[in-house]
């Protein structure tokens, strides 16, 4: 078993001065913590993997392809491989668990 605490993951991510921390990588998936602060720009480009976002905290909008929705704590969003997507109008610091399948690059 592998178990993780969000507060420890957030501290590790912050210590490495990066927006993304991959903390689990297995044969068929990887999982990471993605952080964007209020007002920040999301620099993502489309990925070659399917993704599932689970919003742990914060508020923002996300556009996936041509569709836009608001997200907040508890929101889950699926993004198919190759589809353009970005968080925007981030009104509260955003912390998101990201599951890639297959594992990210």
C-alpha cells in the first residue's frame, strides 16, 4: 500500500518551487498535485494521456475543448487525451489532484 497526506504533498511541492508534483507513478497511471494561485495563468498544453482532475481546494473556471464550467472543492473533471484545456479566472488558490492514464511522459 502507498498512502499520502495532502498537507505533506503540498509542502513537498512548495519546497520544489513548482506548480506540479508527481507523487505516484505506476504502470497504467500517474498521480500528481497541481497548484495555481489566485489570479495566476495556467500554462498547460494538451497532454497525450487521458486526465482526471479532482479539485481539493480553491475556485476557478476550466475550459476543456469548447466547454467551460466552474470548479470548486469536490469537482471532478475528465479531459480526453489531446484536448486543449486550461484553468482560468482562478479566484481562490487552486489545489488539484491529477490522474494521468497512462502515466505522464
